[in-house]
C-alpha cells in the first residue's frame, strides 16, 4: 500500500504486529504513534486484532521546534524506533501488487502498480525523512502548579492546518484543565487510550477550514491464518468511519 497525497500518522489503540516498509521492518504495539512518509510503500502484518486511528495530512507532518521549552520539550526524538534495512526474498510469485491510495481521479481513489520483484526488498537507505514509531509512554508530562498551560505545550507533531497533541495524566498538585469550554478557532477530535479518566489521550486540532482530513476513522485489522504456499499471507480490514 502507498498513500500518495500526504504523510500518514496513525495511533495504535490496541494490538501489535509488524509493518513491512521500504525502510525495513517496524514493530508496533499499543500506544505507538506510527509515522509513514508520503508515497512510502508498506504492508501491515498484525499479530492480533489491531485498532488504529489514521490521520492523513495534505502535505507533511513535522516535529515542532522546542521553542521556549528548550531541552524540556516533551518529545525526545532519540526515543523513536527507526527501522533497519532487511532484504526480503521473492516468494515465487510472478508479480506483486502495490495499491496507491489517492484523491479520486474520475471517481476512482486507488491505482494498482505491478512489480516483478518484491517491492519491500531493501538493503540500505539514507536520508532524514523515514518511517518510525514513538510510544506515548515515552512522552513527558508538562505541568504547572499555578497556571493552566496552553494546549500547544503538549504538541507532538503538526502539519498544514492540524496539531496533534498528547495529554498525559497529571500529578495531584498540577493545575487541572479548566471547565468545559468551546473551541472557537479550531475543531478538536479526542481519543482516549485507556478507559480510566486518568488515562492518556490524544487530540487532533484543525486550525483552518481548508484542512482536509481524508482518513478520520478507526481501522480494525484481523489477521488470518497463513494459507498454503510459500510465505503466503493475507488479512482483512474493517473500517467504521465517523465524525
């Protein structure tokens, strides 16, 4: 699979498994943020039923600058897991299909490319834009004992028209969030990782009406048993969209 309109950022609500990417294999687990660059070829091989929140930007996701927080910035990029190259041998098939997901062209939103070799066979790569995972348990808590901090101190990644923030449990003496209030400059989508009211949750905030979130859905992937044949595997995907 390959998303060609923009970067893809997914949050793993539950489940674990393997993402085979053109940068190498990448394991994921509950609480992981999974970043897939634009036009990166990848395949999901779940170990168990997996539920992901998927956000596709219209351009690229960026790690915001630390700003006035300096070294106290809650996100340490050194904690991200980066894939290592791993060659993959062909499994005997004559061709391999890669599905491109894009904006509709003449009413069709996907295009198929056929390769005569395994599209994820990689021996090495260089660059500063790559797939990675980052677990929310490695995200630092930012608090204040006297004032309510602005939401942007919890900023994890950003793209044109969208902020992605992580809100973590606060210590007892920290200033809690204010009472319910309207957001007049943005539309927020909040998802909770754990059922407890003290559990960690994430929020996506749309800053401009021009932002287009193509995939705002919970995606459930159920692994199937391996079928006969060398290295053959398949999986089914069930999506329940909603706003």
